[in-house]
C-alpha cells in the first residue's frame, strides 16, 4: 500500500496538497497555484523546484474515459486583474494554455505523490472577482481525423493523382 492510499483510507498527519501549473508560450512565466494558506516550494517530476502560491481553490477531477466530456473546473482570484491580463495575452497570441495538476503530501514535497495529469485548457468565464477555468484530458473536438495525414512522405502515390 502506498502512502497516498493510506492517507485516502485513514488520514493521518499528512495533508494532500493539490497544485496547478498553467503554462502558455505567450507568458513570461507560468501561473503556479496550490490549495491552502501557505506557499509551497515543491520539486516536480523533472527536478524543477517551483514555488506555488497559496489560494483558496477546490479541485474536482473528472473521470478518465472517452466520453469527450472530462473537464476539471477551478477558480483563480482576479481582484487585481492579473489573471485576466494573462488570459488576454494568450488569446491575442492564439496560443494553447496547458494545465498540469500535481498532488503532494505535506510530509514529502520532494516529488509528486502520484503521476501528474496534463490537460488542455478548453474555456472559461470571467466575473469581477474570479476567473473560472475548464480543462480536460481528452479534446474530442480538437482531434484531427483521419489521424494519419496523407502527405507525399506518407503516401508517395498521391503525386500521380
């Protein structure tokens, strides 16, 4: 039994700390958020040390499957307007925003307690004081079909059509 399974089953002195990393090519640096009241310096799976800013977030993970409707929704503070500025920069540059969700145990911040989940931000809404963002595992609408592109390198016979 892993430590995370024990924490889910019986609690204990450890606390599960969910973290969110939002990245976009249009931003100078990522948005780093963790649940709780204290900032957390955590080491990622690729040995980067990131300082996650404490925020009042609640994360409900979607089920994994092929239904095309697997969204994670969370809210970011927008009192200063910083979140809206970064979203506007991503929209102007027409760049994809990627979300990485990691969970840590308070007793061990040297690595995520389970493998991280990578998702694509699919949309969101803005109100005066918060930004709600939806991200998903499986982007059914954005999947190209057919998956194999018929180019001259893939199918040389196309040259003679």
